């Protein structure tokens, strides 16, 4: 998934749009005290009912998910590199979405 793109479920009942991506992961080539994390903010639509979401790859206690579903950030590419600027629009994030 990429920022500002609208994604549809296979049955067309649900949509997901990521509006904001934060990437605080430790860059390749650096030594960090904390691994950092990916954060996503966006909107989940279920039968025309919109729910704001907030997803965290590490600090799951801050997660805001729609009722009846669980979200997990599986991966984000490319990884940040020391000395280069990382732009949210260049990130592709893989999510796992399950129905409870």
C-alpha cells in the first residue's frame, strides 16, 4: 500500500486509504538505541461508515483499528539509508488485515 491511494476489498465492501506515513526506523549504516517504527494514519470505510485508523509497527498499544478487524504492519520498503532523505511517497507498506 502507498500513501494517498484508495484500496478496495475484493468484495468492494471495504476501503482503506493511508493519508500519513511516519518512518522512524533506524537507517542502514547507523547504530541506534531503538529500532524505530512505521506509523500509518488513514481512513477505513465499511459500508459507507468511515473510521479513522492509526497503525504502529512496534507500539501496538497506540493502535486505533475499526471494530471487528485487526491490522498488522508486516513490512515497509525501502529501508531508510544513512545520509539519504526518506519520503513517505516512496514507501510501500505491506499490511495484514484480519476479521476478528
